[in-house]
């Protein structure tokens, strides 16, 4: 930064010499200082009126999934949504997902997170997760990262630690392929990992379950897009055995219909 | 349609309206500015009697017709008016019940007083764009004064040192985005070298029924919310043809998506919600200006829009550009020019034929156009040309200089720490901008160089090799087969008033994060930055490096921006300077008026979301 660095001094000296030699007597005194650097004492505006309102807060919510998943034996209903309130750096973030099958709710995962913007495209998130459905209730501390990866790939990864000392991880990603400006194909997948099995919640150690979909939506308008989809929801490895032992569905591909909407 | 129909038929002949169905929904979609008419006649009148007595040319709001006489006293009433245009209804803040507000005409050298009465239920203000006033008359709440409270009347009083075409608008909240704006014409004290047989104001703007707050909110959630011209699977064959091969088109796409940016990012807000207007008329309302063949017609173009750059042509007519931002320039004959938000250009045309000519102003993103007609008789319509292909951003816009597409993108790492950049900073000082011999005995110059902007929450890229683009008419206009105006062609008709070389250079990077929709300078938004302090009488060079991939029309209040475009002492005086994406340009400023001044991007949503600084002259 400082001119104490000898290469910089040398460069400056050379430049100055060149400037003098070429007849444009212009000895530069470059100061690496922004003319608009923050000052210790803020400017006092007349009537305390700020001339630009760049510290606004905004409220948005979205249902990425709000869908019926058809099967001959009975149709499941699935939602996955989130909402946030806040400004450019600090937000309160709410996530909720769950599945209703035959009147019974499963995979209920609800999170309340503080979200901090840390770079152009990434946010850190920390808070609590509640597994709240018709199974046993679990409480977790949550910490994760969420944002837009290279190639505009939406990505989030969250690590959890439960009140019983267990660990879990959830990784989710999606991508929007624009077939036209309104017809959009979105592959999406969510993976859950646990360090220990939890038979009551049909969670197995290791990679436990997957929920994925290939959704084709049509944006009637930006905030309202009906879609058709092929979805897969299933248990893997140890969790698969647990589900089978409980005579439950271990995984199925289903045709789904839904609406993506936001405000 | 009952009352509306009555209004329509009543004003039909009066306003030369016609009903072509070419514009989207056609007849059923078009409505009319309800506020127009008698109310507007009373709302903003010069208080001298001679102006009232002259009825040869009726004062019609939005007519583009300049009042017959200047006045040094005006009364303006700011209020709400319910306005429908192109099926979009808004309870808009207006001056004199019309959008645009009335044209004010002044005379150079007069000390004018303007009474602005606020009948809104919120504070308002009027800023005189490009007018050099004392700081307390500049009309920016917080900087100039406390605003005009509801029910209050504020009297602006200042001496007009300048002449030419200017405009006024609110600087409170987002009132300007909703319709609080209008034109100003100042007669020169000496005979006008550009006097013409006919003289019209052509005020370009947009109209929408979406509230500004909602637009910003939507952009915060999804930055391409209003862009329906993105690259898709459906558009791929066309891109492959243009790129030469599918592989090249795919590589280009991957490069853009790797950067998490879009080559189709031309305008943040588009014709998806905007109806583009000319003197408050939607295209199908066919604003008309009359001429007799052979007459010289002066058209005073003002871009009073919120977010839209316009590319203006009058097919079949050569336009002689004679004034830029209110200041006379050596005439430049062109077929087309781009006008950035808040800029003004005066052009002279001389239609020889007994036929109608279209004034055709395409939005830069080609999602719509404003249009009107110059015609020898009323009710004539000129054919509207097809819109040009929309521009796509390239490596030049990314600040990669003149590299060929595809040549460089693989090596580009947005987060790379450019250790060599400091050196570039030093080199910047060596730039031979406006290098005339008067600069020979230049004293030591201080350079405020912030260095390359950080890549952070508020900034997503750096222009690694910003280039001088003053010779370019702008994206989408290069090599289009027409003569298109560029900044280098602007040459003042007289040398500058202050020929001192600058003693300080202030380098500013224009930055932003499209994804989060945050804008700023040097990687910071307004609320995180200090003021730019200038010493009274100081001569300063402002150098703008555009690290974003959009144009930014940068407006400095109260002081002239003398564009260093290679014209030496005849550099043009501007109040609003377009910084093209990936470019570096500079202008000189004499800080001769003390006070707090606004300095900002005139794309209003960029301004409000942080591309704003306070300049303090003491």
C-alpha cells in the first residue's frame, strides 16, 4: 500500500522521470485514498433528510414447491418455501418444508435463521431448526451457507447439531434452464445426511434421504408459475432399511403438479 | 367507456389523436391523460399579463409548444392527479395536473422567482436540472433545504446565468419516477444562433402503473424481473448462427453464466411495464408537431425518464445537433443519437417535403419506443420504422478492453487480486487526457485514487482494462449504417470559462451488484460513504471508471462537468455525463459555488440504492 515498497518507489521515480523527459511536467502524487471515504463524523443533512434511501428493508416469500405428487395408492402434498425480511446485509430467514401423506405429516423441517451477506453471491445463515410434524420433534442448531454458485447454480448447505448431540447436514441445489423466457426447466435436489440413525424419524446414519424433482414451469407472470414435474422422494442406505422395517414406502418416482409463487 | 369516451371525442381533434391498432391492444387499450386541459392552463402560468394575453398559440400541456414569452415569475402547483395512459392508471404527483408538467420559459440574465405550492400530503421539492443556482435553491431535500411541506409554498429565487434547454423534476422520494417533471427553456440574452421557424420541446419519458417501491422490491428479489429477452434454448440457434458455430455460442453462454451475469442485461426496467412517452403521449396517441415544408424546426430533446436510454432517429431527415445539456455546440449532422437519462440535445431539422416524418425513440433494450410525428398537416401519421436488433453486452462492457469475444473469458477471474492494479493507478495519472499545451506548466497534482474496487457484497466485478469509449455512440449503435452521435463530436462554440489545469484528480469507480441490486461507487453505497470535499475555487478532474456492465448517466448538481473529449479548451459543458460500461472518462469541474451538492447516477433506482454521493464545496 505505502510507497515504502521499493518497487513502487522505483516505478514512481521512473514514471516521474519519463513524465519530465517527455516534457509534460506532471509529477504525480498519487494518494491511494478514496475521495468519498467514510468520515468519522457523518454529514449533517438539513432536517435529517437522507438524499438516497439505500438502507431499506424488504419482505419476500416464495413457495418453490407447492405440489401434489400423484400415486395410485394416494396422493401426497409437498411444500418447500422460504421467506425473508431485512436489508442488504442482515435478514431474518424462515424456511419450511414438509410432506402430507394420507393425512399424516412427515419431513417437517422448519428453520428460523439469521442471514448475513458475506460476498457478492453468498450468505451465511445461522439459527434453529425444528423437525415438527407427526413424528417425534427434534431441535437443532443450524449453520450454513447459501447463495449463487458459478454458472448461476442455486446452492445451499447447512450443518446441524441436535439437542442430543447428533450432527446432520443438508445440501440442496437447483438450476434454471430457460427453454423460453417464460418456460423454465428446473432440476432440483435435496440430500440429508445424519451421523446417527433416528428410527423414530426414519433417519439413517450416512446419506439418509433424497428429495428431487425435475419441474417444468410456465411463468404466467413472474410471481405465479404453474408447473408439471417428475419428483423422487426416497430413503437410502440405512434409512432405507429402517423404512422397510416399518413397512413404509422406501422411495418412489411420481408425477406431480404444482405452483411456484412468490411475493 | 362512458365518460372516457366523451373525453376522448372532445379532445380528439384538439390533440390530433389517431387510433392505429399497431400498438399492442389498439383502441381498447388506449386512454387519455385526463388531467389535460383547463386545469393545466391555470396551474402554471407566468404572472406577467402579456403572457396571458397572447393567445396566438394556445398553451397546451404536453403539446411540446413553448410558451410565447419568457417570464421571470411562475406559480407551480404540485398535486395528485389520476392519470391513465395506455391502460395504466396512476394517482401521480404532478405539476399543474399534467405529465409532463408545463414548460417554463425564462430569459437569461433575469432573476426569476418561482412559487411552488405543495398540495400533496407528503413533502415535495423541485430541482432545476442543470441550472447553476446557489446551493439553497437547488431543490434537493437534505442538501439544499428541508423540502416543501404539505400545504406550504416555497419561493425559489435565483439569477439565470445560462440559456438553453433544461428540465425540472422532484427530488423527493420517487415522485419523479411517477410523473413530477417538466421542461424549462431559457432564451439567450443575445440573439439565438439557433433560432428556427418552429421550436418544440420533445420530452421523452416512461409511464407505468407499477409503484416505484414495488419495482425496486421486485428487482431486489429477482434482478432480471423485467427482462423477457434473455438467452434461452429457443434463442440458441440464432446465437449459434451469429457466433459462427454452436460451440462458440455455447462457450460464450457458459462464460457469462460462470460470471453469474447476463449479456442480455441492457435495462433493469423494460417495456414489460413501461409505455414510452413523447410529450406525455403514448405512441398510438401520435403527438404531432407542425411545420411548413422548407421551414427550420428546432427540437429540444429531453430525456426525463426514470431508467431508459433512448436512441432517437427521424427517418428521412438529417438532424443537426446544435446544443448538448443546454450549451451550444458546433453543429454536428447525424442520423441518430443516444440520449441518456437526464441529458438534453437540441437538434435542427429542415423537412423539405410535404409529408409526415416520424420522431422515433427506441429504448436501448428495444422493448418499446416513444414516437411522434412532424407533419405539415394535422392528423398525419408517418410510418414507424421497425425496431433495431437489441444490443448484447460484450467483453468491452465487462471492462476487458478490446479483446475479441471468447479470447479472454476463460482467464478471467472476478475475484482475482490484481496486484498489478496499483501500477495501473499510477498510470492513470499519466493519462494524456485533454493534453493541450496549457497543461505544460502544470503544478503538482494530487490524485485521489481509491485503487481497484473490492469484490464484495456490493460489487461483483472490476473493469480490468477500462477503455476510452467517448468515440463510441454506445452499445448497439456501432456500425449500424447510420451516422450516430458520439461524445467526441461535442465541441463547444466558445472556449471554457476556466482554462486552469486541474490541481487534483478524483478517481471514482462506478460499482454495483446486479444480483443483490445494490449500486454505489468504489464498492460502497451512499450510506457507507463520506462526502466528496472540494475547496472553493478548486479545479478538479473527475475520472470515472465504470466497473459495471451498464451505462450510468452521472449528474453533478450545481457545477458544470466539462467533458474531456479531446476538444481541448472547447470541451463541452455538461450536467449529465454517460459513463459507458467498461469505460474510463474524465471531466473537469470548477468548484465555484459553495454548498452541499448531490452527485449521482440519474437512473433513479441506481441513485436510490446507493449510487449517490454528497459533494461539499467549502
